[in-house]
């Protein structure tokens, strides 16, 4: 999959690259996702965000127009993403549902989500799709 990861710090970069093992076409940048950095999504089907990147309805519409079909957040919480709007636009969302929020585990989970989506499968406990049976509600973390 072609993906871009926003708000990446040096420590995260090493773990993501190692976990990816050249499987997916990843672009890693330190910039946060916002209207000014949206152009970096060109040609990508996946964006990877941090819990600090606010993904609201307007941004989701722009992402959809650019061809983004999936969003992975490197956090357990999804309150920074408008899940209802993502569902309405057909954008699938996943998080790091694990209690282990270490940089290493988050990188592994992020790549696992990409692997599953590429294989046409649901990401299971990491699924945050608003209309999915795996989600208890649209604003809480998974348990």
C-alpha cells in the first residue's frame, strides 16, 4: 500500500521502517496533517496520523477527493478523528488498540493494519469504523 505518515519523530521512524521491512511504500514526514500539508497525500491510499493530528470532516472530504481510503492512528484513542464522517465517506479507520502503547508495538500494529487491509481483511480489534460491529461507540478507546 502507498502510505504517508504524519507527525513522525526520529524514534518512530526507525521502528516503522524496521516493522515495514520494505513491504509497503511509506513516506515518513515530521509535519502534522493539516490543510497546508494535505498535498503530500497525493497518490497515497493510506494516511498514518498521531493523536495530535486533528482529522475533521473538512479534512476527511479533502482526503477522500485525493484518493485516501484508509486512516491509521498511532494512538489508542480516536477522538481526534471524525469517525462518523469517515464512515459516510467510505474511509476505513484503525487505531493501536493494544494496551502496549510503546513506539515499537505501535509501529508493528500500524504495519499489521496495512497488511490486513492490503489482504482485503478487517483489522479486528483495531477497527474503528463507525458502522463496524467491532466498535462499541464512535468516541471511545477500544477495550
